[in-house]
């Protein structure tokens, strides 16, 4: 995919091979993402003549080896996802659990340790790098009293968020002091249940706003490139439904400034790998920095289609110590790319799948004929992504692709997605996080 790719040197090949062998078992959040990572690791592994490797999904306490029928039942280990650069800490752990060689308590401890990816120079440097934006997150003492004090400092309304959270879980809106006790208890409980971590932090509630995130890629040599922004403002219950890049709400001057700020912040903390810095864009054009995700996002394919940079491959390479072979000026942000998430609405068994075709149409999925979708896994079935020279053309292409996509045997949201991309507000780019209210 990467047109600028150069063949790695012998030393780089050795480091990549060592890393793939060390990262034989990788934990990911849902089956739809396993397809991309397993596919890339399989291609790289074959080039080094490795006999086998495994990519494991962790959902509801079950380790499932992607592409095989191996399942080892364990209780819910508090890990959302592991950064590929730290996977060596859990090397072969899944096999040992399945074989009974590791106790569940030991597994919990190892995986929890692997999940902690510290900022080398601390979070304050990251926030300092964001000095050109409004930083509004506040970490407090972990009690109702400290939460009330923090909210008084920030000013209501505020959002409570699980520190280890993701996917819209562990989030509660607090509009007044009398709502804090219940909201705090619910956020803590959901964080503990979903991630094994009940710690929460607080943010100023910015409303209405757009959800804008910037994709970055950094190596051990200190090179950082920004691969543009994604607009993820079409959400239901904090779950993203549609993403596009570039955002129709971000001007060229705003984009240039935002990319410079994110690159400076990422350099300040010495980060290595792929990462995403998330912001809220208010109606006055101000960016409010929320958080940095230290992992591959579900919507990474949007950026890959737009920039022609394979993020999965470069996540593996940078984690193995291979330096980037391109610079910021080599990143082209031309055209427009849109992604619609195809979700299951009910459990079922796939009886037929027809994937749209045509230039620059991509469908990332784990679906194969006969597969069963249970209520215990993430509802995401696949990601339909299209690219075109203009946003208007990309919208037309997405409509055609949605009409062509057929998933039988499982009730999906394909019809709803067609309705959303046909909405005049979405077509003109005049939408924000209130878009799904009332739907």
C-alpha cells in the first residue's frame, strides 16, 4: 500500500523477525480488527519463513485464536488492548493459559502490566505540547468529595470518564452537584466491570461540538508524522457510526496548526508507534484536547485509504525499532475518504455475503459464510470505506456501495447508514455530535 516503501535492510529484517516472534500472541478488542492485523502479520511472517503465529481476541473472558477453533475459557481479564510495542510481556501467555500452565491470577497480573504503557516523560509534557488548544481534563483524588471539588473548579456541566475506558463505556454526564454521587458510582462500576480499573477523570462538557482526532506515527529516532484528521462526529451513545477524512469543518490553516501542535506534543513525551490525539471542536473554532489513544483505532482504514500509508505495518515496524522512511512533506492529504461501520442489530448466522466492488472501495470484515454472530461480542461486523477525489464524489460512491453490500441471515444497520449519508446535514458537512439525537 505504501508507495514510498523501501525494502528493509538485513538488520531491520532481523529486528522485525525478532519482534514478530516475540509478539506471537497479540490481544485485540474485536474480531473486525483481527482481520487486518492478522493479515499483515501473516504476510510479514511468511516473508521470514515463520511456521506459525497467533492473534488472539479477548472478549467477555474468552481467548479465541483468530482463524482457528481454539478457545480457552478464562474469566474477564482487565485488558482492553495491548500496544504492539509491549506485547513481548505477554508472549505465549494465551497458550500457557489454555494448557493450564498459568493460573488466572497470574494471567490477570501479567496482562494488566502489559496494558500499562507509560508516557516516558509524563502526561504533563503531553498537555504542555497542546498549549495551543484548550486543555480541560482534570485528574482528581478518587472520592465523591474530590469529584465535587474538581467539578466546582471546572464548572458544570462535566463528564466523568473511565481512565482505562474506550468504546464509549464508563462515561457519565453530570449537569449539577446533586447528580454527582450516582454518576460517579456508575462510572466507577462500569470501568471496573469493563476494564478492571475503576479510576475516573473529569472533563469539561463541551456542547455542541464535533469530534476530531489526529492520527500520528512516530519512531524511536524521534521522527513524527501526522497523517491528517478524522471527523467522528456521527455517534450514538458515544459509539462512532461514520468517520471521514478530511473533516469538512477544519480549514487548511486550522489543520496546519493542529498537526504542528500534535507533532510537538508527541515528540515531547517520546512516544513510539501509532497513536491518536482526540479533540472536540466547538462552534467558535476552538479545539479542546481530550485524550491520546495509544493504539490502532477502529477507523484507521480511513487514514490508510487517504494517505496510502499502511498503519498496521508501520505499527509493527516502529515497535520493532525500524525508523520511518518518509517525512511529513511526503504525506499527501488529497481527496476524501468516508467509512460506515456495519453493525449487527441481532444475533444470527450469515447465509450470504456480497461485498461491493469498484476502484477505491474497501470492506474490512471477518465475515465468512456460515459464521454465527453471538450477543457476547462487539456488534461491529465490518467497515465499509470508500475514497474519491472530492467529498461529493465520495458520498455518491458510499451510497452506491451501501446499496450493493448484502449481508443475509443477520440483521444489520446498512439501511440506517444509507439514510444517514443521505441526510442533507451530512451531505453538506453541517453536522456535529447532536446529529443522532432523536434518531
